C-alpha cells in the first residue's frame, strides 16, 4: 500500500509539473530573484521641454502617480495610505507575447525631493509568457524589497499603508479587503526618513541595475489617498502629478481629484 501511494503521489506530481506553464517563474524563483536584485528607486525626474500646459505635471523615467512634495510647515509625514483594485497587466503595444513585463503600485513616504530613503509597500504585477502573477512586498530603500506571504488575485481590492513611529522605525501593511487577509511588517533602518514626501505611485522598478520592461496595466485608481502628520491629515488634492516618459514617449496619464489618484497607461 505504501509503495502504491508513493507511486500515485509521484504520478500526480509529474502530471502537475508537466501541466505548469512552460517558462513561467515559480513563486520560489520570483522570491529568490527579488531577494537578489529587485528594488525601487527614488524618483528619476526628467528635465524636458515637452511639458504640458499644466505646470503641475512633471516627468520621470520610473515613477507615475502623485506626490505631495512637502508637508505643512514645521511638520513631517508619518503615514500614507490608499486602496486600489489589482489590475490585469498585459504586454505593451509592440511587445512580445512571450516576453516578461511588470509594474508596481505602491504608497510611500519620501523618495522624491528627499531621496535618502523610502518607506513603501505595494503590489507588483507581472505578465510572463502570457501568464499573470502578483507579489505583495515591503521595502525601506536603500534596502531591497521583500515579499509578503499573502495571496493576491486579479480584481482584489488592496489597502496599502505605511507609517513611521520614528525616523528609523515604521510599519508596512497590506490588507486584501476582498479575502479579508492582512499582513504587517515592522521595520527599522539606518537610513532615516525625512518625512518630506507622500506618494501614490505606479513604478517601473529595477531588477539588477536596469528597469524591467514596463507592462500595460490599463488603469490603477488609488482611492482614499491620504497622508498624515502628527497633527493633520491631507488628501491627494495638493499633490503634484508625475508621468512616466521613456525614449521621448509619454507612457502614462495621471489625474488627481480629491483623495482619488487615477494612473492610466497610455
């Protein structure tokens, strides 16, 4: 009986392996790759003459979204949060159906005008050989990003938040509102926060020393986008807009209305 059970188990395992999408990274492979090299970067602004008439819009090679570039006078940001629905990424126009394309939606403190550190958390979305996967993560830049152990699916509503208790300690939280699951990570860092920026971003992040190929995410809508200091709470209405521009082409269109930030891939 034991031999038969083992034989059956092996047959089922072999069947599962043979049915797995060829060329698609396993969770273990993605975690190993992230631990070795995956990282966000501070906002890489572009000085360009191709500005819109809206002086509230700037351009970046890696960030799109909204940033409050300074807190109220005499205060510092200590919390940022928002909710968003997980999109379905796809290959960009002209991209290969067998290629790998990614992007990441996150909330964070610092990394724009203050670039020494970033406390952030969010969700990566990747399409690889036509197969979509998602990873929730946290990061205190300049350290790398680390995965949360939580299931994320297309269409789930995610609430992401970060908060700092001191300039070198804080908490990152991902709540999957759809499934009712929440993960939390307490963090410390020698890279002190300045509390100068609050962000709601879709990013072209780095693996190794280069940007990943950017996925078409359709639209990510951050709702309930708020940032707090010890004495006040602001919504995103005062934020500056950032669009991604690469190789002279603008790839995103961001709008802000009150506490809603809409980040469209165009």
